[in-house]
């Protein structure tokens, strides 16, 4: 399924997906950087991330160093992973 045909997603989630999809592979923007790219607050971006994760288009997991969360990693998929 193409993400644009997934009627369970909001326009906000699709927009975030496209932003992440078009970002070069070696660039992993932080939450704050994503918010600065568009007029969105952290809560709004997190809602879109949650929507993409729950629908199988994005994997978002904490990155740990010495047992402490130091950041987050995301992986975007061309096809739903569910």
C-alpha cells in the first residue's frame, strides 16, 4: 500500500512522513529540528509520529548509552510493516 492511499492517516502524519522520507539518509533530524522545519509544536509532531508508528509506517525507538536515553532513532518504511 502507498502511504497516500492509507485513509487511516491524517494529512499531518503524511506530511511528516514525506519530510522524513525526503531527508537524506545520513541526516536524522531531532524533534526540535522537525518542529523548526514547519510551524508545529512538539506535541503536534509527536502526535504525527505516534500515528505513523501505530499504523506501521515508522519505527521510533529510544537510543541508549550506558543505560540512559540519549536520543531517538527512527526508521521509515516504503510499505506498512504491520
